[in-house]
């Protein structure tokens, strides 16, 4: 199993919304690192909502892992309205 993180995160703020785009390859070993980075980005901005674009993210289990990971989001982040942009096939 590959544990090297091979993804990129870009973020910006637009009218109080954190816009986060993640692209590259996700492995089970890099999931914790990605989760921590996204939480840190959201906390570093004073935003009222989050939009995360994962259309360019590849990995064999990204949707399943993302679902289970979403169950461990800290309460201060969980209260924000959020949307995820994903491929229509998923």
C-alpha cells in the first residue's frame, strides 16, 4: 500500500465561503493527513460555509473513506453549512 500523499489542495475565500479544491491521488495512508489539512484550512479562515471540490481526486476508496472520515469532523467545523462537488457518476 502506498502511503505517500500525492495530492494538492488549493483554497480561497469568496464572500465568506471557503472554497477548497483537492486534486491528485488519495491513498488510505494519506487520508488522515488530508483530513487534518482541510480542517486546518477551514479553521484558519473566518467563514460561514465550505465548498469542497473533489472532482479531480482519484483513489480506490475515496468516497467510502470520505464518508467515514466525515463522522469525525470537530463540532466547530460540523456546524458550518458545507457542500461537496463530485463527479456525477459517483
